[in-house]
């Protein structure tokens, strides 16, 4: 009897990874884009990010402590990630009180009512971003012109590349090099493609994310944008423009890959990424908004349960 083996319940695969390590890895991966944002937009980037992170952490603590009456879990870093991503999705000249409202929506509406981390069906930062866009459209679409080294002048604003394309404004389009390094208008965390890709590579090396969603998302946008461009290059922008413009790389690498709100299987992730890319192109080309990344990810978040059901792995021995 002493030689009997007791088998505990699953999971049986052990790792030194933890929620805390994963979340802080994401924060580290976002630092290159954060530093580039400071270079172009200056002190407001630091202020808005600190306000967003501080409010998200505070609201999560208060809700857990006094409403849910459970032990606060703010040390896991998830509220910090939500705060940084939310800040990355707003203009650098957004009023601070609107940033506070966005944090309330992200934590108090999109995350905690569902039970907190691991239970929210939609990405909290994107829910807050879309709420701010609908509630305060003027403030959320007034883009400061980046001025390298230390900030911008509040009185000087300009359109984003996608805004120029959508509205047909008589404004010079930024070069691809400017779009790569971040010398263009937009939400301050999305402007530098190179900085975001450096962070994404770090997450891939750390195995925090996999290639399936980012590659399928970006490739789908590239393919469909290329089809429209080949049909009529005078009306539609080429696919490289669509990849570099707007929040595609930020969304594909840092928000669509959210473990809680994305599918569990590789094929499910690919379908999810392709769906995000398809909706992004549809909204960009035929919708009222010049950008479609946030809306597309939220739409696909809602379809995740169906995707998981359709691509559920086979039970062992079946």
C-alpha cells in the first residue's frame, strides 16, 4: 500500500511563469514605444500615463476592497498593463479628467463587474478607448503635431495619416520612414512602428505571446489592402501604408494577443487574427471612422467563445 501513487488534479505541467511575470514583461515590452512617445510629445506623455496607471490601480483596489470584499490583487500588474495600454490609445493633449474617466470605464465597467482578471470578455483598455472616442470625439481626434526632443504646442494639431486618407485633406502625407520611427500624428503610443515591433519581438522571445494572432492580423490587412490597391491605386492606399498607419501594430501585438480575450488554440488564434484584419480593412475603407483596429478587436472578442468551441482540441484517445 505504501507504494501506491497519488495523482493530483490537473494541471500537471509546471512552469516558473506567473501572471505577475507575464504582466511586467508586457510593461517592459511597451517601454521602447513609451520612450519614443516622450521624445516626440514630451511631458504630457508621462503625465497621462501616470494618471492612467494610477487610476486603474486605485479603482481596482477600491472595487476589490470595498465592493467585492476580496483580497486586492493589484500586485499582479494587470491593472498597470491596462493603464499603460489605455494611455497609449489617446492623443497626448487629452485633458487629464478624461483620462480618469477612461480608467473608470476600463476597470469599473469592462473588467471588475465580470469578476476581474481572467473573466472579462472584452479588452478593458479598448472598451475605454472606444467609450472615450464616442463620448468625447473632438478631444479624441485632436492630434498634436509631434515636435522632436521636447513636446508639442497645444495650438498646433494635425490629422493622422489615416485621417488624411479618409478626408482627402490637402496635407502632405508622412513618409514611410517617418511612420516607422513615429514622426506623425496619432495616439502617442501607436506612432512608432519600430519601437512597437521591438517590444513584440521581446514578448515572442519570452513566449508571452505567439506569432499566430499578430501575423494573421497584419497579413490579412496587408492582403486585402493590396487587393483594393491593385484594383484602383488612385483611390486606395498601398498595403504598406495600412500596416504602418494607425494602431495596427499596437493592436495586433499588444491588445489582440490578450490571453483572456483571445482564443486558446493555434488555429483559433489564426481565425481570430484574420477576422480582426478583415474588420479593420472594412471599417477603414468603408466606415465613418478612419481607423478600425479597436472596433475590430472588440468584435472578435465577442466571437471568442464560438471560435474556442469550433476549434476545441480533440479529447485524448479519441
